C-alpha cells in the first residue's frame, strides 16, 4: 500500500478502522494494543499524556469486541482507541486539569460526552496534557510536563489542548476530545497538522467539563480528517438536561454534510486575518486555499472586519472574569489540594490557592477579580459585555453576505519553547483569529492547508453561522478531498 | 494605567490567594501590559448598547422537583482533603 510503504494501524482514521473492525480483519483488542505500543514508543519523546490507563483500555476493548461480535454495538466509534483532555471528568480515573490543585481528584461521575462515547463503544486510553485549567496557547502551563510538537520536538504543540492535537498527529490516539474557549482546540490542531472542530456553543453538553469561562467553553473533536470529526460529533452532540445552556434543536446527521461541492458558496475572508501579525508563509498557504475554492466554483471575497481590533480585550476581560468566579470553588475543603500549614480558615483558603494554582491561573484570577471589582466593573466588565454584542452583530452582518468566513487558524506556525511565556499579552495574540467564534458562540473548524519553510503545519479555519455546521463541514470536506495536506504524518524519532 | 502593589494586595485579598511578595512584584509588569490591552476597549463607542449576558437565546429551564439518585456520602467525601464523622472538616470559624 502507498507505494510499498507499510501503513500502521495507528496511522488510520476512525472510518478506515471501523470498516476493518466490521469486516473482522482486525479486532478491538489487537487495535488497542497496537495504539498502546505506539504510545510506549512515542510518549518518551512527546509527553502527550498525563495518565495512561493501559489495563482498563484492554479490558474495555475485550468487552466492546464481545458486544460487537454479539451484534449489540454498531457505532462507527465502537472499538476505536481514543483519549480526552484532562479537564473532562472520567469516573474513577484522575482528572487533574494539569493542575497541582486537582492532582489527586478522582471524579465520581463521567462527563456527558464521556458517557456518550462509552455508550458508542469508545476505548479510552488515557487523559491528555493541557495548559493548567485550559489557560494558555502552548501547553507550557501544565503543572506536569511539556508536550512536544510531533513535527519538531523543540517547538510547542499549541494549546491549551496541546496533548490532544499532538497525540492524534503522532498516532497515540485515533482521535481525541479537546475543549475550545478562545481557540484551544483549533490552534493546537493547526500547529500539529490535524483537524480541530469547535461546534456551536450549546450543541455539545458541558456537563462534567471542568469550567474555565463557561459562556465560551465548548467541547469538540480533534481528528485526522473531516469525516472522523463528523462521526465523533454525531456521537457527542445533542440536548442534555444536565447542562442548562444545552440547545434544544433538532440535531442532524453530520455525515450527510460530507459533500465534495462548494459551487456558488459565498466565502468572506476578513482582510484583518491576512495582515497584522499573520506570517508570510501562513498568508501564502491561505491564499492558495482561496484560489482552490475559486477554482472549485466558490465565490471568495475579502472584506473588512474592523471590530477585530477589539476582540482580544473583550475576550480577556470576560473570560478572566468568568474564570475568577469559576475557580472560586477551589478552597481546599471539598476536593483538591489543601495547604498543610494554616492558623484559620482565611489562611487555609489563601495558602491552598497560592500553592495549588500556577502563575498564569493566578494572573487570570487576579485580573478577573479586578475587572469585576467595585469601581472597575463598568469600565471593564460591563464595557466588554457591550463590546461582545457589537462583535456578534458585526459577525452576523458578515453572514448576511457570506455563507462562511475563512482565514488562517493561527497567525503563525508552532513557536519554540519559552519564547512567549515571559510576555502573556504576546501569547494571547496567538488566539486572536480563533477568539471571535467563541465570543459569538459560532462553529469553527481548522484543517491542515500547508507547511511553512521549516516544514511546520499551517491551519485553515472556517467559521460558520450558529448551528451552521453543515455548511462548515461541506467546505472543510471539499477542501480536504481536493488536497493532501491532512495525509502527511510527522516522523517521531525515538529517544536512544 | 498603573497597577500598584497596593492594588495587587487588595485584589489578592479579594481573590483569597496568598501571593508571596516576590509573586506580587513579578505580577506587576505582565498585568500592566494586559490591562493596557484591555484599555483599548475605551475607544469603542458602546452608547446605548445592551450588555450581552447570553450568546444563545437562553430561557429559564424548569422541571418538576422530584427526588433523583444522588451520590453516596463516602464517594463524595473520598475527594475531600480532610473529613470527620461524615462531614467536611475545616478550622474552627466561630469562637
């Protein structure tokens, strides 16, 4: 196959593996063992996982295989080994949020998405590394380890879902679930050359997701291609009474949107996405994508979205405010870390929170508390809520003219470790092209669209209308069917 | 805008985070940079714009008040750093 190159099972997609499983050419246990072997091989280099549950994965694979043999499980996800970001609660399996605060936390229940995946016969391999409490763009803020970019081990995988993207790119999981608050699954997907899909706010239950900024957070799949993204979304989307923001709409079969046709589709490219901090290589790759869409019959047009200037401050103010409130629960009483040395309750709180949180988390709590404090509330928080409405309005106006917005996912490719940690404001700018979708709750997807001069992957982003997943998937699928970027695999050199 | 050490002291107190002196000093520069970025919003005219509390048309969700399965006390307390006689344990609050 593939010019004599032997393709390994862990390199295949969900749809390919599912078909092999159904034809009984492979079985779930063998497949799970193969991916676990790949983890043993690649993990010493990449550090994608916080926790690997080898025995439980094999046990589950045995159980799932039996159910498949008995004709009790038909899902395309049945028997497929996968992993989730460590802010998604897994019953009986530690869920740390990559924080010292939750180092020993073992959830007594499964997140809604985890339960749904188990019901579909998914095989959980373990929990993936991330920036602490999903705050970061490089996964360098993890309390435990630094995940490396599979394409160049001196560079970051992006973040905060860095482990999710690196694991899928390296074949350490067939797909994963990440979360996206300002680009946290699309940006690492772009930087690691995989597909990251943030669905419309409210279409995937957040029950059991450890919150960062609840009006922005959304769970979504990180996968090897658009087809797999649709298959996973089919399993996890849907109304859930346990999440009061869950949308009560009629959920479609997302695979029906996998149509290779963009004729007459109107695509708007914000000129702000193509200038400012956007690197030359990224610009070139996206321009080539625009040409391809034109050739395929879509109508592409550049337009101005001046409100982009206000996206970063709006995002920072609201998400930090929500974070400061959400993280108030870590008090050293009910669960999580507790300081050893204190003389009263006040000191217990303060020491616990100082010891348990890392510096970026503390910075965001401090800033969030500040923008909500008496005297600052109107100037910052209320102002940002007003700006949020203006941004939503401007984006909706764009959708009066265009079916989709398209542009780069990230202004640059993966950067080297340590280059942006000193200047958080610079780090936040990495997510400025992904933030609008979270501010307005829109669906957005990142697909691989090229490589820069250093052979680092570049991501192309599509942003759709609320619940406009169908158009989004059609455009992304069409792009993928007419290009080969998603088929490239990084070479992981084992540690000697 | 300047974010003084006194402001950090006050906000750290509100946040119940016992930052060390060194942490407070290290925080000033990055926090000032981020605030400068946030201050950009002042330029945006938001006269008569209603603050946006919800991005999706949220309505109150009501349901019957019925008894449902909960968790065993032991399971919940298993995550507590300290517990005693089936309760969370904290330092004495009232003298």
